[in-house]
C-alpha cells in the first residue's frame, strides 16, 4: 500500500530512512533505507497522538508532526491506513523535506485524477485511443520516477519537443491536456493516426526521457527507475 510512496520519499536528499506503521498494532508494514531502532515506536506514538488531537479538536488537514532530539530529526506523516515515519540527517530543514513530500503526494494525486475516465467514455474509445492512453500512463510514470517528486517541467519539455517533431506526433499531442505538468488524453484522435504511429512516437519520447535520466542519475540508477515503472505497469521483465 505504501511501498511506492516510501520508495519516492527515501530518494529525497536528507531522508535517511522511512517506515510505514500499522495504526492498529504499531507494526512495521514497509521500510526503506537505514532504520533507527526507535523510529517504529516514535512513529506509532506520535501518529496515534496526532489522530487523537485532530479528532478531538475537529482539526482537518493536520498531517505532519516533527521532533528533534540532540542530533536526531524525525517527521511523522499521518495517512489513511498508516503512519509514515522518516528520519532525517541532522543538517536538513524540516520545512524543506515536508515541501518535497507534499510535492510527491500532489504528483500522485494528479496522476490518479488524470487517469480517471468514466467507464462509459472509456468503452467508447477507439482501439488507438485506448492504446494512446496506455502510453500516456507509461510516460507519466516514467516522469514521476525521474523527477523524484520535484519539478516535472524539464521532463514534460522533452515530451512536447519529441511529439512535435513530425506531423503525426503533432496530431497525437493535440489530444493531450497538461495540468500541472501531468498529461492526460482529452479530445478526439485523428482517424489517420494508427496504433503503429503511436508506438513509434511514444518510443521516441520514452527513449529520450531515459537518455536524460541516464545523464542525470547514471545508467544503473536510471535502469532501476525504469524497472520500478515496469513493476507498476505489471509488464513481465
């Protein structure tokens, strides 16, 4: 449930370890990075206390708690179905980490919203349109991995550039909607656009995104991020 979220949080500079704790019994559900032995208890205690305070005071939107003890820093995030605990390096600012975590959450929500289409509308889509939607999802997930919850602008710039390099690509991208740098399919696909056209242009885009990722993260780390996307898509390796 929280595996994908924690994998993104642990990539934030300054986060050394993070866990998801069951709110019912305080047990660890998922963990990433180097875990301080006390992080489990701290997360369960402050998470449950958070719930009590927000409930009794009818405070809505109360999500983060953080504490500092000597050279130790912790952030506790209350989410539906669990409490997230993160240990930070001593020099990092709480506000910086919280802002980046909120960025990850926002991107996740936007992608889910972009993928929501009514069942009736989906059933009326052509085979080419459904194929294009699958490619859009794949590209969104790649950008999600490569941007690591930060600004997606440079990645979306690559998408727009590559789709606009030829006439077929321009016809395809004309059906896209970009909300806060998250793509979704909107409109009617030109009947001249075939599935193989979509496949060709999409491959050009994904290859360009991957090359950019290799330049930033190195080949090994970029490959790991691509494998994360493959797992989310349920594609056999």
